[in-house]
C-alpha cells in the first residue's frame, strides 16, 4: 500500500512520468485498429445477436421441469416448427426459456404442448408470450433518440463548462470510441443485445464522460497556471495532468468494477436474471473501455487540437529555446 501511495505521489509531483501525450500517434493507430476490428468482425460473424425485444418473436418458459436439458427444448422446437431459429437458455435454477421466430397461434399451442410433454410437466407450467417486431422497432428508435440527445447535451454542457469546443470535441470522440468498441465486443463474442444492454451502453457513456471531465479539469488547471516563467510546454502540462490523475482513474475504475462484477456473477450464475446480467455486462465492459479512452484518446486528442494553435506553438518554441540555452550555459 505504501509503495502504491509513493507511486501516486511520484506521478503527481512529476518525479515519475509516462509520456502519454508524446506517444499519441501510437494510441491513435491502436484506436483505429480496434475500431476497424469492432466494426468489421461482427458482420463477418453474421452480425449482432439482437434479443427478441428488437426482432419480435415468440417466447416459452417451462417452469420446474424434471430436467434442465437445453438440447431437449431445441430438438422439440425443430420437430414441431422447423426453421424457427430456437434460442434456449436457463433462467434461474428451475426454468427453461425458449425463444423462436414469430409463430402463428396454432403453432404456438402445438409447441407449448410438445414442450410440456418433452419435459414431463403439466401444461400450465409452460407459458407463452408474443412480442411484435413493431415494438422492437420502437425500442430501437427510442434508444437511438436518447443517444443522440445525450451526445448533443453533453457536447453543449462541456463546451460551456470548459469554455472551449476542443475539449468537448475530444470528449465526444472518446465517447464514440467507447460505444463502438463496447458494441464491437458484444458482436465479436456473440452476446445478445437486449434493451437492458442498451441501458448499460447509455450508462457507461455517462461514466466515461465523468472520468474525462475529472482529467480535463486538471488539464485546465495546469495549462491555466502556466505563465511565461514556466518551463513546461503545453503538451508537457497536459501530460503531467494525465499522470496526476492516473492513480485516481485506476482507483475509481476498480471501485466501480467490483460491485458491477458481483452483480454480473449473481445475475448470470446465481439467479439467472437476464436483465441483471445484460446491464452489468455492458457496464463491466464499458467501464474498462471508458477508463482507457479517457487516458489514451480524449486527453491526447485535446493536445493535438491545441498544439498547432499559433500562440501555443510560439510559446512552446520560446520555452524550448530557453531550456536549450540553459543547458548550453550550464557549467
């Protein structure tokens, strides 16, 4: 613990430093490669796996069956309604859930009876429900609308707070990076995209923005205090701010990940609660991605946007020349 505290103190004072801003092109190339993979690989694997809430379809739940063999449900569906694309999962410790494409009323009754027979349960233990595709389309539209409104309000709020649109632009770029990467992981691994997962996506954007604001506050503090007497260039001041908040970002992420991981474990393996699992999974991935983007995307991008400003470029040039002169005249 003492060594970690010393590590954080060294980063804050500048006696230890990681050149994050100076290697920003490396982070940009990594981000571009990751985004390319996140966009292309899911479609090469057949696209995203959207839940029944988005695509529409029929759902059956078998309560307290004699056995929890999921293959039995898939085989039963194929026998009764072939080509219905069944998806079978276990919910909790005593329920089997079967989702299929949209079925007619007669097919629904036949499949419910067949599932009751296959699992040796009374007919009243097999419940069926139907979700129309139009409802899923409404959910998709509302999610996109909410995302756009959030991004617009966040961009305006950051511009007013920091009094510069360049910080806002850098933060929005990091948010889009987080969204694309998180969605890409879902597509690559094959996780099902549900309304609960979408809620998780929107939540992690808020977390990522919070972490970015904290780092940007320190950047503004450092760059504002830099006068003519300062020996730091603009990029060095930004890099110092990143290092000064690095331990805080790590601690915040760990503290946030621990309860999310607990909820994910309980939701996925103990209770079998799909909503808890979907939200916590999106949060778990998003917190990791958001912490990374704040350090390696948002802050270096802000430096790139500002370093070419004539006033900053001239001031940095004077400080560099002054530093070189001091080194030459030193005995």
